[in-house]
RNA sequence: GUCCCUAUCGUCUAGAGGCCUAGGACAACACCCUUUCACGGUGUGAACCGGGGUUCGAAUCCCCGUGGGGACGCCA
């Protein structure tokens, strides 16, 4: 057991605040979080905001909001890289003194020229080491008035290798790497350097991150070794593709996790979906986060990219909706109706409507839409009215209204209502659908609804009679 | 161009050399249930990228193609 694995597990999620928390970031966070929970370790949130031009406080807040909505609580942080500049400068100073880093005076223009030249020769563009000190090598004279960058003195021979916890062993020749910049001319440190110092200082044992960082890993390992720091274990998660199989972008798919809230998804459904995207535990499809934590491990993570499938998310959402507490759903209905300007939602209790509809809708917005007609009487379209509210139907509704009017409010329970309905059927000689469908149109403005006796019960005596009277007048 | 990763039903995946006539789930379709529409239940169709090896035996191991993705920044 090496120095890293003998330490208590500590993972991190390290987004850069240049936008919202999207679905790919959310899954990375979920896996890192679950791994820490699984092993009784700690989960760190670190905001990588060294790109001051692109980082915004709004984006930081958006990430925090997304994490909170998903319930992925961190144990440490959030740390901000912009608040750790002193530490980075200190380490850069040490590396310069130790000779593991050096000043480079090559200008951007010279670098561009070098790159163009290499590309013309079909070579991999890389820094040529012109300012790299070597024994016996005479360095150029530093041009006056030029602020140098600091470059890492990367090993030139051998290979960097690590056993990726999801992809298996990966080896990269040092010859493929160049002396990358760790501090810009203005003195600010760059990404690969900050990550290394942070992972070291924060005692990160398992770096679980996106696939796009595989190429950074050998550089980071070399840096860690130059610093004499322990090398954490790495696990690289493959990316999530959009619904259409192409890379997620803002044009399609790469929406904020908060958009899922907006679209009526339950966080537990999104979490379950994400957990199952690129990870599996046999045939298990539906499980709680508690169960997920027990099962989760870095083995059984798929190493190829996964395509996002909204249909399956919808299915999971519908499932969790059926399980959800009525009062909670009532709150969600209320929240959405208020947004549409429907503020009178005391009677009927939205929780009762939720109970009526939750096993027939796929998301909270559909639930709220269904509830809408209970608070705001909807006039059926002319088409529906001519089709369903025929003279015969109206006669039956009149008969029913008369019978319902004789019931007390307390008698408005499904059993009694079903019995009353049958009395009307007997009196008119009609079949159930011939009365129930016009009744739905009259009450809710649409020909489909849950069991009509339950709808009548939830709507209540006064409202039912009022709406029937309006239809019959 | 160079380097790295990757490849099972339309989609997410199971599969660790014989348990595979390739399993589950979403979606699709059919039927059943039904007071409408849903929900639900039952069932059907649907895949190992191609070519070479290794082996008594390959979806599984190796190599080569091909497809897909990523990286090659004084971005993160």
C-alpha cells in the first residue's frame, strides 16, 4: 500500500465557474461524492477560478445551487483558487530555486512562429526547450524589458504511467510532453500547476474527473513527483453525449441541472438516471442514493462515452413521482401555479390533486397543468362542446346535477358519487362513458381525467354544481 | 499531422474464455386491465464494427483496419 491509498479517502469536484453546472459536471460530482461517501471519506468542493476573465460570481452561485438541488453536500470548501495565490507563488519560488522550473523569455509571437513551423512539418506542436537550462548549455541572454514565464522542467526520457481506476493502465512517453508553462508572464499560475498544488495541499487521494483530463494527468504526475508530493489515484470518466449522439453543447443538451428543476424533474430521478449513465450494478435500474453509495465503486464504470436519453429520464421521473409524498407534490404544484399567476390554491388542497394525478403524469409541470383546471374553470373548446355536450348528454348532466344537489358536501366521497352516477345511468339509459365524458368536459374542459368520482370528490360539491350550472345554462 | 482513449439491441447497459440459443432496462409494437386518457400487467421484434491471430473453445485475450471522442494554449 502506498502513501496515497493508506490515507483516508478524499475526493474533490473542481469546476471552473464559467457557466452553470451542466449534466456532465453533475455526474462527475455525483461519482466523486459517492466514492467519498462509500469509503467514509471526505468530499471537497473547489472552485477553479484562476481564469479571472471568464469566471463569474453568478456561475459560482449557479454551481452551488445545482449541487444543493441534487443534494451533493461537500465536507470541505468551497475553496477558491484565487484565494490561494500566495501559496502558488511560494511553490513556484521553491521550484525555481530547486531547478525543477525555469524562466522562459520566448515571446508569444516566437511561440506562434514555432508552432506554425512544426505544424507545417506535420509535427506535434511543442515548446523546443530553448530556455531550458542543461549542464554545459549556454542560454541566450534574457532580452531586456521582457517578463518571463515560468516553465516546468519536464523529464525528457522514460514514460509516465498510472493505473487509471476506470480505464486501466495508461502510459505516455515523456518525449510526448513539453515544458509547459506553470506561471504566466504576469506571475499568475496556470491550471495544471494549481490543480497539482491543490490536490497535494488538500490531501486528495482519488481524482475522479472527466475524460478530457487524461492528457493533463502525465503532466500533473510529473509535477507532483518534482515536488515530492504523493500521487493520487486517478479515475477518468468518459463524457456524456447529447440525446442525438453528438457532443453536448449549449445548442443542445448541455443545460443547467437547474433547468431540470424548471422542467419538472425530481432531483432523485435525475440522480438515479445519472448514476446509471456510465455505471451499473448488474441489472439494477432503480435505486436510492443510499443504495447507490453502498454499491458504488470505480470498477463497473463504462469507459466509453454514453448518450443521454431523455426518454429513460422521463420514465424514472414518472416512477419517482408515483412514490413522492403528496404534500411535497402539492407544494410543487402551488409553486408552479403561482408562477402562472394562479394564487388561490387553498381549495381544493393541491396535495389531493397530486394524489389524483401523480401516477399518470411524467413530470411536475404536467402535474401542475392538470391541477390548473381545478382552480380556474376551463371552458371547453367549441369542438369538444359540440362533440360531447349534446342535448342527450346535457339532459343526463341535468339529471346528475339534480341528484348531486341533493347530497350534502360531506357526501362528496367517491363511493357515494359513483352510486349517484349510476342512478343517472339508470334513469337515462346511458352507458358510463356517455355520461362520464361529457361530465369531464363540463367540469375540466377536457374529455380525459382520472376516475370521475374521485375528480368530483376533490373538486367539491359547490364547485361541481357551479360548473354544471354554467354548462347547462 | 502526432499522441491518448474508445467500440454489445435505436439508447443505457450485463458479460472477467465454456454458464450466451448474448441477459436486464428505456423506447417501439401487440395484447390484457379499464368509466375516458393515462398508469399498470403480459408478450414480441431488436445487438457482439470489420479482418486476422491465440485457444479444444472468443462478445470476452492479442494485432491490424475502420468508426467515434479527446488532447496538442501565457483556457480550465
